[in-house]
């Protein structure tokens, strides 16, 4: 699976979450804009692990990697 396809799935997942503020696109700033909170990030980690079979470490959750869905999708794609 490639990065754009992963980003599409992550975007759809976040847009279904009622805790997410506003609509999320692949390039939407996530953390700094407060679009998602820490609980949403934890749920997102579980989704990534279950959907893609990728275990992300705490070191993967840097501000840069959480800057957008595209950035996070890049991390996931690199682990596949």
C-alpha cells in the first residue's frame, strides 16, 4: 500500500471521529491546530496497528510526524 492510499484511509478514519474538530484533509495540520487530542491519537495508533499491521513506537510520534495525515502516512508506509 502506498502513502496516498494510507493517507486516504487515515483521513476517512479521522473524519468519522466525532471528537475531531472540522474536516480533515491529507495536508491539514493536526496537533498544533488542536484538531486532534491525545485520546484521538491513541485511538489512531490502535487503528493503524489493526488496519496496517504496523506497530508504531513512541519515537514515531514526533511533532513532525503528526504535523499532517500525509506525514503520518509516510511513517506508516515506511514500516510496511
